[in-house]
C-alpha cells in the first residue's frame, strides 16, 4: 500500500477484524479501553527516563522499534474507535486546532 490515508487504514483495520470475527468485541467501550492500554505501553518506554534520556530514545534501534510499534497500536485503536463512533478524525482535529487557536492566541505567556 503506497497511498496511505485515514479511510484506507480504517478499511484495512475493519477487514482485519472482520476476518477474525472480532467485530462483536470492537465496541466503543472496549476500543477506548484498548487505546488506553496501548497509550500506557507507549508511556512505559519513557517512564523512568530523564527528559534528556527521553529525547534520545529514537537513537536506540530497539527502543525506536518499540516506540514505533506502540504508536502504531495507539493509532490503530484510535482509528477503530473513531470508526465505531462515527468520528471523522481529520475534521475533529481541524476543529480542535481552530478552537485552540482562539483559546490560546500567540504572544507572550501571561504571568499569574
């Protein structure tokens, strides 16, 4: 697959799950929980590292592989969750960025 896009990846994930008869388990609740587990596995890689060590993780081939693998798992479950809930992830992100641009205008940070 050379042309990757969200819809194509979601379709491939749905076909993968269907071929294994996993659809009954792919409810929004289960997918949200699986997403949290995978995000925790990503966080675990960085858990006890200093900020400097965490910035160097991708220079270690074994750790870099683990990071990419967990990022893929997180994205897979997020895309499946979005599909199950009827959320257009790109539109949702674009809307969120627009709201954040209003909420957090550029400029110096306010001091309390």
